[in-house]
């Protein structure tokens, strides 16, 4: 949408009755809420970790040179874990 088109919409709003203005406000709020729901990266009961795991972002990079299979099995990587 161009700046000119946006300004035309704003100017047109000035001609609305109070009832029409309320109706427009409700409609816009509904559309904004729907837009937010459709762009959320994960559901309400899904954690960010779950979404990242589902997307394949959790874990080691397969096939990378010298990539470890599991850091927790190597004592060197676990030194000091759980200590402050």
C-alpha cells in the first residue's frame, strides 16, 4: 500500500459516524488478533524448544567435520556441569 493510499483511508475515516467508527475498531482488532495467531512460531501449549526441535534446529549438525554425536557422553564436555 502506498503512502497516498494510506492517507486516503485515514481521510475517509473522518467521514464515519461514531457507530461506524466502533464497528471499524472491532473489525480491525479482530483482524490484528487473527494475524498474530497465524504468525506465531509455535502453539500456546508448545514451548520454543518444541518448535525448534520440530523444525530440526536442535541437535548436532550431521556430516560436519569432527562433529560430536553427543556431548554429554564425553566427560571432557561435562566438566563442571551443575556447579556454580
